[in-house]
């Protein structure tokens, strides 16, 4: 008896990553996207891929999942955080705090 496919709602980062991992594990996968193109709602906007909350670089996670990085990313090491009184605290990290990536359906975008 053939196994039913896993249906994933959304072709964003999480949906496509999930689909790739499941397909590589031998599951049949169907990805459903509401829009006619991936990354439609971002239209070339920028977004940060968070990199500070885990001990391992986010792109290492991509590698471990077998996902090839074929998009542009700019490492960001500096930032400003605020406390509950709106006091600003500059921060700097040797390791990237996040990676700035373009989103949308164009070449070089994450999507």
C-alpha cells in the first residue's frame, strides 16, 4: 500500500526546508502555495536570519539538512538593543548576530 503524501502549506523558508528534509528521508511531499510565485509577499525586501540564539551558525544547519546555499547573505556583527526604559546598548559580536538576506522570487533571493 502506497503511503499518502505529506502536504505542506506554504513554500516559504520553513515549508520548503521541511519538504526537502522529508523528501530526502523518502517521504512523498506536496507543497501548496497560495500565490503564483514563491516569496511573492516580500518583493525583494530584506529579512534577517537570526544567528545568535544557538551555538552553531545557521548556515551549518542548512548544510546538515543538505540545503545548498545559492542566495546572497550579508553577515551583520553590530546592533543596538534596548531595555524596558528605552536605554540603548550597542552590541558587537565576532560571530554574525544575523544574516541579512533578500526575499522574493528574484535571482539571489532566499526564496
